[in-house]
């Protein structure tokens, strides 16, 4: 039976199990980070709810500091990229809401099609242009002119 140290990472625990199952010793086994990540993901997908809870309870995520090369090489980068993408997406959504707010404050009626066009736009420059135009345009159509509205 394996003994787990409190604070051991789930990925490290899963890789250790895999190595034991393969008959390799921890001292001599080296697993490429890509393979370790793939194994971890594969096993995690197939764990039952009870097994997941046991693994999650092994570490206190509020205090855990990842130490593995796998984490630092891949997972942290992906988390940072995801955070950056999320922030950029939030800014774009905010710009779209700003365009709609200007139309609302000015009392200009926006059709469902125009609303969908504005909310689905992911081009921050176009949204900035629409925002500036919305301030003085005589109509929503004029503000969105050339956008296929």
C-alpha cells in the first residue's frame, strides 16, 4: 500500500502509481513531461468520484506550491495564457457593452440582429470605432455602417 505525504501533488501521485505499475523504481524512472501530463489527464478522466475526492483531499490547494518541472514547464504557462486570454475576452465584452450602453442612453433602438452583431464582435478596434460613432451617429445603422448590419 502506498503512503502519501500530505501536500503531494495529484499529478506526482498519479505518475508515481504509473511508475509502480510499470515496475520501475522512482529513482531510475524518468518520464518525459509531455507523457506525464498525458498520463495524468488520462487517469484523472477515468477516476471515479470517490477516488478523485481522496486525491483532492491529499493536498490543501490553498497552501500547495507546485514543484514539478511538468507544472512549471506546461501547466503554469497554460494557466497564465488562459488568464491573459480571459482578461482580453473580458475587455472585448466590456467594449461591446459600452457600445450598447451609448445607444441606450441616446434612446436609439437596437434590433436583435444589431445587438448580436455587436456582442459577437471580437475585434477591439472595430468596437472602439463603433463606440466613437455611437456617440454622434443619427442612428444605429449609421454607427455600424460598413459592418454588414
